[in-house]
C-alpha cells in the first residue's frame, strides 16, 4: 500500500492572496524607512548649513570689527589698497586674528572692495561710497557653495531682509557683499 503524504497544516504555504499582502506590507515598510532616512538626512543637512551661516555671520562681524579698529587707529574710515593691490600691513595684522585668510565656511575667499568717493557707479558695479567685504569664488580649490536660501538667512541675521539693499547684499554672481559704514 502506498502511503500518501498529507500536507502539514502548520507548514502549509499561505493562500495566494495573503502572499501578495505580505509583499505589499514589506514594500510599504521599506518606503516608510526610506522616507524617515531621507527626512533625517535633510534635517541634518539643514542644521549643518545653518551652522555655516552662523559661522559666516560671526566671521563677517569679526572682520568688519578689524576694519573699524584700523579706521580708528589711522583716524579715517577709508581703507585703500596699496599700489600693488594689497591691504595696509597693520590692517593685515589685525585681520590675521579673524577668518580672513582661511576663507568663508562656504568656500571662496574674503576680499576687500574699496568704496568709490561720492558713490560714482562704475559700469556694472554696485554703487558703494564705503568699501565692502566680499566673498569671491575665483580660487578653484575653494569653490563657493553659498545658495540663495543661505544668503537670505544671513541677510535676516545682519541686515534688512533684502539682498538688493542695505549693508548685506548679493553682488556679482550672487557673491555676498557686506558694506561697511559709509564715511
């Protein structure tokens, strides 16, 4: 006599409808995990970017303070570049205590743009009676990674909430400019 093997009720496969439901639940669970991971990464990126903005604001204030101390020492607000294009040696000494030589937290390098007496506007330039501290991206090893959202956040911290007016502005190529007080 041939014995037939009966299906074990404990080990029998689930009905085909239940199998599809398990796949759906697994995919749905993975989607939830992926969304949570993306959200956590996005929050972390925003926090890092916010810290960079705060560091940038702090750097600008320190650098502007060095320019102001220098102006008090020489009894005049104007800082002009020498014939070679360099800032005065005493000012450079004061700037060494700041992030001037390191560059900004967003890359790029800090530069000084002297003001134009009377605010005459050279072709394609901002009208500046006072000079401005700017960040440029001319150095290929230090690309500037500052976005519009960052510029607006920094402007809210430093100025008038408008990148076209006030002391903090978006200049050439959107590069930030922090205008020092006019003489």
